[in-house]
C-alpha cells in the first residue's frame, strides 16, 4: 500500500483517481507522495519514504526544489491545468482597467438619493476606452500566455509576444498572426497593455522595473498574474504617480500596493475556480501514481521527462543520477557484472540531472543493486517489480 499526504485541501475529484493501492495519511513522514497547493514547504524535513511531491498548480516557489533534487525526490507541477482559469481572469483584468469598472462600482455604492439622475450627471468621469484595435504585449508564451494571446486577438486586439524560449507546442498553438520577438525591449514601446506570464526565477526577478518601464508607451496598463517579485512595486507606484502607467492590475496584493490609486488588486484568484482545482488535482495525482508505480516522469521541474510506459517486465530499475560523462556506461557495466539482462533502457537529462529507466527480464535484489550502484553521481536507486 502506497501512502499519500495532502498539505492543502485537494479536490476530491482528484483524490478519487487514487487506486486501491493508495491510502491518505496525515503524517508526512509516512508518505511516499505529497500533494500540495500553496503551503510553504521550504523548511520541511523529508523522510526517506518520500519519492515525489506534486504541486497542484504551476509555480513551485513554495517547494525546496534544489534540496529535493539532492535527496532524490521528484517534484512535479501541473502546467496548463489552470491555464483557462487564469486566461479568463487576465481578460477580466484588461476590461476592468480599460473601462474604469472598479472605480465606477465603488462610486455607485456611495449613492443614496436620486440615484438615476446622479448617475446620468456623473457617469462621464468613468468613461473608458475599448480594447479593440489596442496592442497587447504578452511576456511569456507558455500555456497561459498563448491562450491569452489567442483570445485577445479574437476580441480584436493586436497581439505581440516576447519569449526567447518558446516551445514547439506553444508555437503550434499560437495564432499565426501574433508576432513573437526574442528581445523584450522590442515590444515594450508598442503596447497599450502588457501581460506577464513568466515563472519567477533569478532571471525574471524585477523584470518590470524603472529601466523597462521607461521604454513603455505612456498610459500603458500592466497586468501581473504570474508572481509578485517579477515586478518592482515601488517603480510601478512611481510610474503611476507620474502618469507613465495608467493602471496596474495584479493578482498579488501586498501592504505596499493595497489602496494605491489606479492599482487594481485581485486576491490571488488566478486559478481559483472549481474546474481549475479539479484539473490540477487530477493531473497531480496521475503524475504521482505513474511515477510511483511505473517510474515514469512527466511534468517534473527538476528531473527530465522519461517514460517506458507500463511496467510489464520482471522488474524496472529507476535511477536518478547527476548528468555527468560516462555515467550511463557505469550503470550498464554494473548491471552486466551482476548478470542482469537489459530488455529496454531509456536515459534522459535535464540540466545537471539525469534519469535512467531500465527494464530487465528477471527479478532484481534491490538491496544488492543499491550497494553496487553506490558510486559518485548516483542520487537514488529504486526497483519496481
């Protein structure tokens, strides 16, 4: 029986996909897999039982990914599962800012007497603009960015994108009339609206700051539904004050932004729909089960995608290792010395890490195999039979 721990409320429809081989436990030290949404795991200690962590969502800033890699724990996320929910909220944000809707609603709440007459007399102060014909710049063309681009174009906007690492899949899904550039500075002066859809990593920290804001068109509207630290809040506030930025829409309110004029703060609702939570939970559960039962990896943020399908041979050997020269030959050499016959093998790498799957046609003594493969560069060894 495999054991799964949940650190947040996970959609029951996702948990229902767990087979009879699994049970839910409260003690994370017993768990072979952990399902998590937003809980901060940075200071958590992990037991030797833990094989995988699956984030029911895209961002993994709450998970100590580097430490997990060192300890042989595969970290999964669920890219694209919440893309439609975020896309819809981004489009909502564009319309909210274009039509001054939040300010208009707040003003309307103050009315008490002769409401109709007062509305007709004062509504012009909230006159906005239409988005048709305006230019939207998308920073990051992953699953969400592509959906935002295609939908905005269908609404009549001109769309340009920046993504120096656009995937083949994204390029295929993206409308052919969306121009994609490899230099951020190229698109900034063109845009009436800019929507950010990149992960928070060292290279994207404060990607939007004074130097990039200076390049933008006057009265630009910026939307941030990615991560708060991608934007320098103080530089945004200064640009709002001097009129460079017209509106800033963010899904990440903080003490520095709440109450600031022309800032529309949304309480982190990007993926907060029943459909999104279900999709993320289902994908996370499927990823963990396939890894635990078959050793296959799909959508890991630290180890490469690697799959040999269902485990139907006598045993499958799963080896997490460092991506160093001659490692594969060492592994196959050790297996040969142990008279283990290989029926199928797959080795994939991702940056400094690699993963090797080996199907064999006879049973394997896991303890002996781990001892034999206890060499530099091997992180963990597991046998599935």
